[in-house]
C-alpha cells in the first residue's frame, strides 16, 4: 500500500492515475506507456521544448498551440495525445515528467514488475541493457524495467537504484572512496 501511495501522491500522481485508469479500461497500457516514453525522450532531446515545458513565461494558449502541433507532428494519438493536450491546457506541463514517471510506476505495479533507475557514464548498448535486466531479475526475482539516464560526470561504471536500495559502482565513487582512504592514512 505504501508503495502505491508514494506513486500516486500529489498532483502528478492524480493525473497519472486518471490516465492509467483510462488506458487500463481501453487495454492500452503498453501503447500509452511507449508513447509517453517517446514524448519524454523528445523533451529531453530538445532544449527549446524543455524550455516550453518548464518555463512559466509562456501563456496557456501558447503552450497548448505548440504542444498540439508537436503532438500531431510526432504521431501521438488517442489517449496519449488527449492527455498531453489536457496537461498543456491546464498549465501543468512543468510536471509532465513526474506524471510520466508515476504512470510507469503504476503500470509496473499492475504487472508485478519493478523499476530500476540506472545511471551510466555513456549510453548503454542493447546487449548491456539486456544483461543488466537479466542480472537484476535474477537478484530480485521479478521482471525489471530499466529507467536509463546518462551522466558523464560519474566517469564510468553504473549507479543502480531499485526501490530503496542503491548500488553505486561508479568510477567517481570509487575514486572518492580512495581519496578518503588516503586522507585517513596520512
């Protein structure tokens, strides 16, 4: 129960729950999830779109028109397109990434899966993500969905968070630990 509560808390959770319920009724959980992931990636990859989504400077009308054009051009349809348009109309675009994350959490909960947040220094290949999924599945005994992100500042290795557990095997952390150990010695 507490896991569900943490997913649906706040305004992003309410929007995600509403979309989840509609998608479940329409038997489109995976389709909507894929489209939301594509939209999220579109935001990450485009600095101007990120600015449009996060900036309060744009009026609701400007945001709605721009988002509707982007939704149409990117091929989003049905529930996902209506959801994103509604979020823009209600001036809640600043929270769209939190809504998408909450939706993913609800879908994972529904399927009995867990989500692992993975931070790497460079983009992981398909073979690497498959091997990581298998290793995590063997460790936790459930299907694992990966939420991948890249941060070159960790230098190498991975930082994996599953639930409340964090495994930090990054080169940055190893170097910091070595630095601390050397300070203690001399």
